[in-house]
């Protein structure tokens, strides 16, 4: 699955800021961003140990699946979330 980010020149941080500002109150922005970053970082922390033969797209699909639940569906539905996940995930794969 591709999440069209090639045309997007924003950094993953800029995209996450936009998502957070669109979805939660100003008071909740930092907490929201920590939640999202924590989820991706946590998955990344164990991914390569568990799945050394799997690639970037599979990692992205797993991240997207993590947000496919009743509590987080509103995040998954944000039009920029796929681009954020792809850009953030690419950095994990480049730096690991």
C-alpha cells in the first residue's frame, strides 16, 4: 500500500503538527504528538528483531493497522496521516 508522500515537501514533524492541530485542542497537542511518536517508536524498537526479512511497506502497514480501532480511527482518517507514517517510517529504516 502506498501513502502518497512523494509530492509532499513537508517534514514528518510539520505533518504531525498539522494533524495534531487539526484533531485535538491546543492543550492536548503535545500529549497527542507523544502518543503518536511513542506508538511508532515502540513498534520500530522491536520490528527489526522480530521481522528481519520484512521491509518498509510491511512496517507501514503494521503501523496503519495499529490505528485501525475504535479509539484511533479518527487519526487514521486524517488525510495527512499516511504521509506522516511513511516519512517517519522511512527515517527508521534509514537510521537502523
